[in-house]
């Protein structure tokens, strides 16, 4: 195998450097290189006369501008990406010959794009939706793309239904509403009439669909792939990304408000984390199955609406991805990157998962129109870091100048070069799976159980998570105008849980479900609940609400403890400038009550003080606290801010730390912030 050639982890960065252009401090020229004397006025016949056609600079500038836009992605249009590296913990040699999975400690450059699915390029980011999680590994054997989502299953079982699903969830065609939302008639009509969607819809109604951060969600390859080792032995494999910070979500009311207050919430969070040196870490895990175990389960392992429960097939952690560099130019990199689940390396192969099979066609096809021709692999972000040679030629935007007379294979004029490689020399050979069957347009009977795993998911949720699912259904189905569709949805999901749907039926004004067949599922799968994931204080955003005359002896230890625990602090007051404490210390205001809002923070600390307009300060603090309280967030109150707290609607209880002073390691405050939400708080 050809993995002797070592490429260091910066190989992609080095390659990109050759494309970077630094325009600053340079004379302005046309695209032909001609220096320009005038860029403010077009060439006219007299100062009040018409513009002249011969003004080539004007025409070039306007023409380029007129052609600046490219079609947005048909799905996953709204996305954001970062560079990083993948480090292998443990050799996977036993399972796969993929070069980048052999040597523990070896590093591979990666580029990762997160996205929403339904919204257009300019839509808000905290909508209820699936999130894309696409990783391009620039390996020394070619690019390997792991194009996944933040949910482990999908709405449909066969790719032929993808256009139907997407037509149903996108804004309705007659009035182009609603933007970036599944809460409308056509989506739910699709769901009720395509019951294979049941399991995925449960995920979609869960907190997973409103992540707190791209940095705090899991990623899944969804489809079943194959690992092939040097001896040609195959294993089925499913891929998982596990965030080091645990899995955390927004509250639906909060998510909707953030859509207005900061539609860039998720990209800002990713960008700022990386700029601040809080690099983003995900561990890569694999679930492996021997080929002989293909039929061992009560679900079909090729069915993309099914998980392999982690308690039955453990996730083996094999490495870590660290995102550590923001892009230089969003269009050049994030927008022009082209992912394709068919970009594989030797040792990784496909299965007959019918969704995967269709995906293998779609991605190249869509890039052809989006990126304007067959040469998008030459764009800097898409280029492999290893050499690539073949007899493909020409097309729009071709950049390489392929020298020589011969562009065909086989040939004698060029000594039959470029020539194919043997498997031993690193050539890709498709896995020789035995396939035998009649040509048929039908689905296997083993794909027909749509509700058992949907019910497993429901049974695995905590009480709070269950409540959120009921509320999400009530919101979404409540937005459906057609009462018949509402009823169909209620009847369908009664197959998951009758009590759940009885509550939803009440909320949306339709009949309680009559008959339902609830499959008897195995016990819960704890891995499915977010409650069981890591809870850390790291990178939590704390708002400190403060005015002049604050008590620095109390504030300073709080700030120090918070920063030491990895949180970030924003000092928020009535106006920008400097505030002075009782003892004469000063703090600089980062934001004002006008420029930020409670929903943009994970926790509050009310330091208090004496403002010029005390009544207004009291009201602004109360608004902040009330929202945070309603969103179950940690709230700390300084001893001298008790009176401010009493003017809010918040009540002492879980996650409310009254008279908070910090000494020693400040464990109580740090643990409270790490907890993130206090679901047992009574908010009504
Ligand atoms: Fe995609 N998907 N998809 N998808 N998908 C696209 O390709 C498609 C599916 C996923 O950040 C498109 O470049 C079909 C599952 C991500 O650039 C398109 C089917 C999963 C991204 C396409 C699926 C995904 C895409 C649109 C059903 C999780 C964004 C733009 C068989 C495993 C990648 C593009 C990025 C993008 C087709 C289902 C993940 C149209 C036909 C399942 C993360 O080719």
C-alpha cells in the first residue's frame, strides 16, 4: 500500500497558502493587470453626460459583480465551516486498510462544514431542523468525505423519495412560506403519508433539533458503510462524532427569540470559540459488525431509519478531530467546498443501504450545477493534498494545463501513462460483494417496522425531554391548517406512544387517538438521552449585570473563578464605558442591555450596583432574569443585588444561587453553570 509518503497535518494549509492573495497595500488594477487611475467616477461625455461604453473598467467591475452569486445548495444551504485536524488514537489495521487509520498519533487535515437543512442561505440558524455535519479528510490517499448529520437516522428509506421529502419541508410553492421551518401543512402531510419517517420525526421533535452550539452536538454517518482490511475481510461500520463538551440544546422559546436577536448565533459561536483559542473537539467512534452478524438483529442493518443501539453494538472511540482554524474567505472555502459520500479511500466501501446508493449519485450531480461544471475538484478547498492524474480534460473553469499529446488510455505514445495501480500499490478495488436478485421496485420486508425504534427513542428520554417532545409536536402540528392532517399525525404517532399523542391531540384540537399498536420494545437505550452526556462549565457564556457602586470584593472572585473554569464573561450595563465599584475599582462594559439579550447567554450573575436611572436598570435586570429563569438557566445573585432579584418574577429554587459569594474553588457556582438547565424549576 502507498502510505509511506508522509504528509504532515499542515499539508492542506500549505497548499491553500499558494492560493491566498493579499490585496492590501497593492495598487488597484483591472483583471488584466492594468493599473487604474479612477474608481469613483465612470467615464462620461461631460460631467453631466451619459456613461460611455468604452469605459472597460466600469464594464468589467459591474459585469463581475453581476455574476458574483452561485446557486445555493438545494439542501444544507445555510452552513459554516472550519479547518482542523484528525488524530488517530488507535490503529484500525485489524478492520480497515485506510491509510489515515493505521498509525496511532498520525494526523490528517480536515475541513468540517455544519449546516441546517431546510432554510435558505440567509436564514436563521437556531430553527428546528436537522444539522449537517460534513467532514472532508485530506488524506494522503485522496480525499475522504464523511458526510453526516447530527441525528443518526433519516426520514426515508430509499433515495428516490428525497425530492418528495425536501419539496414537502421547503417553503410551500404557492406562497413560499414558511422559511426554514417544518411547522406547516406539507411537511406533516408528508410525514403522515410516509410512515417510515416516524423514528426520524421523533428525533426532529426532540431537543436534538435545536442545538445550543455546533460544538455541542453529536454527528453520525447515518448510512452503513464497510471497512475492508488488508486481507480483504469486511466489517459493517457506522460512524459517530462525540463532542467533548457534551450534547446541549436550546429551549424552543429561546431558539425562536435568538432567530431574531442573532440569526448568526451558531456561526458566531463557532467563529468566536476558535478565535479565542477554544478549539473544538469531537471524538470519532465506530460501531463495527462482522459480516456474519448481518441478520442478527430485529431490524435491518441496511435500513437508514434504524440505529444500532449503543448498548448492543458499542461505539469504539478511535480518534479525535480538533477544529482550530477559521476560514480566510467564506465563499472560497465554505461555499465552494463540495462533499460527496462517494469520496472514499481504499479500506472504506459502501453497502446496499438504498439511501446511500442514491446519495452516491446525487452529490456530484448537484455540484455540477452549483459550481458550474466538472472542474470543481480543482478549487483550492476541494483539491486533494496528494497528486491527481488522469485523462479527464477541459470543461468550464479548467485550471491545470495538462501537457502532452495523449489524453486516453490505453496508449503506446505515452508509455501507457497515467496508468492504473494494483491494490498493493494503493489502487482502490471495490469490495466484491455477492449480489443476486431479480430486478424489482419494492422494499424488503425487513424494512417495514417503522415504530419500534421510534418507541425506543421515546422510552429512552428523560421526563423533561419527553415534555419537550410533546410541546414540539403541539407547536408544529398546531401550525398545520388542515385538521385532517393534524388528526393523521396524532393517529400515526399514537403508534409510538398513546399518552404522548393524547396530550398533543388536546393541544391541537383533534380527537384523541383511538387504536394504536404499540410495539413492545426492549428497555430504554440510555445513550439516546442528552441528560446522560458530559456537563462542563467550559466556554459557557455568563452575563454579569452590573452598575456603578458594585461590590468588587464579591465580583472579582466570581470573575476569576468563572474564567479559571473556562467560562467567558460579558459585563453588561446601561451604557458602554467604565463602571466604578464601591472601593474605586473599575470594570469596562462589554455590552449594553440594548445590544444583547438574555437568550444569548448560558448563565447570569447579577452583581447589582447603583445606576443613573435606577428604575430603568431594575427593569432591564428583571427582563434579563425573567427570561433566564423561564429558560431554566443558572442565575447567581450577589448579596447586595437581592432587592433587584425581588423585583423579578423568578423564585428561589433549583439553579438560583442567592447571596452568592465565591471563595476557594467556587465549586457551587461552577457546577451550577455546568448543569446548564434546571428542568425541575417551576416556571409557571
Ligand atoms: Fe444529503 N445532500 N442527501 N444527506 N447532505 C446534499 O449535496 C441527498 C442525506 C448531507 O455541507 C446535497 O452538496 C440525497 C443523509 C449533508 O456541503 C445533495 C439524500 C445525510 C449535506 C444531497 C440525502 C445527508 C448534504 C445538496 C437521500 C446524513 C451538506 C448540496 C438519499 C448522512 C454538505 C450538496 C455540505 C447535501 C443529496 C440524504 C447529509 C442534493 C439524495 C441521510 C451534511 O446532493
